[in-house]
């Protein structure tokens, strides 16, 4: 079938909105009519080359939509179901899924090529017929996509697609960074560095877990203001400017949990976060960063203060359990999702949307597909 999608062709290029040919779903695959997609910072990392992927590629991995066709062996969802997409599959049976760590499911291997699990393409460029991948084997910047059933989770039908798409990545990642990654405990002093689409949910997670003090370091004034509405207790333009207050609150020892959710992290910034992490504290890294092997930390502090650095993918969540749970919490008014959406865009406005993200205008932009 003919579909329309935003494709990135080269590092440093612009998103190009074009017609694509989409194959039929195979045995274990589903065809999804994508209704909404989060405009996540990660997709921009494929444009900048911070995360190397095989180009050209259809963008987008935070999707929500309706199942319109299923392969002959699909059992997880059926036609008509509302679903959100999982950027890491949750197969349920591999070594990691079986141990409650779907966020590192073995079937996530090779997803940088964006092809289906058998290595073949589902999207094809309209002019040449060349097969191309979709981001994380999805491609939610197209108005339809085909993916493996293990990359879907069924949604309640009374949830808006616009908020549902965000829960499939940014919300789960940020919330889980605090609740699972810290884990933040009642009474903790927490610092969140960077409050975009992920960090804002780390603030919500820390609040939900019962932190006494949730400090935020964020250079953009609008985001600092929003963070106070999401549960931050104090906001600062930088870690440096938060240091005095951290000292006052912790008898000079440092925070219990420092969560790094900036747009792009490097070894120096991680070093700063580690430094303000206190004795027996955890420095949580839930950000995309450089592949350089350099973190500016003192090995002696690491040992003497029994600190931890915890890497966090997908908020250490098991999405088939945690996505429905987060949506239930939203329905009960215990987490904010509508407030995360600063602006919505059409597919033709994808480049504009990313320009807005870079200029700090958005907590999260959402692409609404027209059908
Ligand atoms: Zn994302
Ligand atoms: Zn698995």
C-alpha cells in the first residue's frame, strides 16, 4: 500500500516527507494505522549521527494507533485494537524478558538497521523501490507501519492517541529512571538534570515515589517553570547554581539520587552529576550520549562513598505491564500527560517541530497524522 512518511536520508540532512510503499504484514506482524507520534529527541540523534543508524530511514518510534491488519500467527492483538508501539520488543521469553527486564529484550539486537527481524524491509522508496528501515523497526513518522507483534501493547480505547504515544517512550523512560533506576525512596533528596520529554517524567516519578526535595537543573526558563507544576520543589539554571542548596539540604553530602536526562550527555556532565551524588547515592543516566570512553569521576570517591552509576534504558520498564499501569495512573489523575504536549504538528511540519525542540519551546511536540 502507499503511505506517507518523513524520511531522513543523510546525517545532517532534513526530514523529507515522501510517498512510500509499505509491504503486507507477515505471519507475526501487524499493520498499524498510526494516529500520533511523539517527536522524541532520540530521532534527532539519528539526524546528528550521535546514534549511528542505517540511512535512509523512516523516523519515529513513539507511536499510537489502530491495528488494521494482522498476520496469520498474531495472537497479542487483533484488528480494531488501539495500540502503542514499543521501541524495544518485549518477546516475553528471552533470557532478559523472562527475568523481568523486557527493556533489554534480546530481539532489540540489530534494530539500528530498522529492518524487520528477518532482515528484510517493509518500507520502500516510491521512486527506486529500494527497501528502507524504520526507526527501531517501527517508523511512526509514517501514517501506517508494519511491525512485529512483540512491539505492540494494547491500549484502553478511552485514552487519547496523543498522550498514549508519549507513554511508549519518554514517559516510561523518565518515570522509570526515578522509580526503578534510583530507585527514589520516600524522604530522598533528588536532582533531575534536564527537564524535556524524559526529565519532566523523572520529576513526576520522584514525586510519586515520595521524594522530599526534587531539585531541577535546567537552562531553559520555560521548562524550569513547567517543572514546578510537575512536582519539582526548587529549580536552578545549572548544576553549579544548585550546589549550595544541595549542600544545605544534605549536610554537605550530596543527593540521594541524581538523574541525568539532558538532550545529550558527555563524560564531563556525567562527572558533574556523579560529584553531587551523595554517600550510597545513585547517579542515574537516562540520556543519549557520546560513545567516547571518558567519564570524569574520581575512583576514590566511587569506593569511599559507595556510590552507584545506574544506566537506564526504557526506564527499566516492562512495557507490557508498565504502559497500561502508567495510563491507569493518568486516568486517576496521579500523573500528568496532557501537560507534556506543548505543540502538535502535521507531518509536513516535522522539521519545524525539531527546530522548536532545539530552541527550547517544547516539553514535547506530537505529530498528529491525517488520514
Ligand atoms: Zn523516544
Ligand atoms: Zn525478550
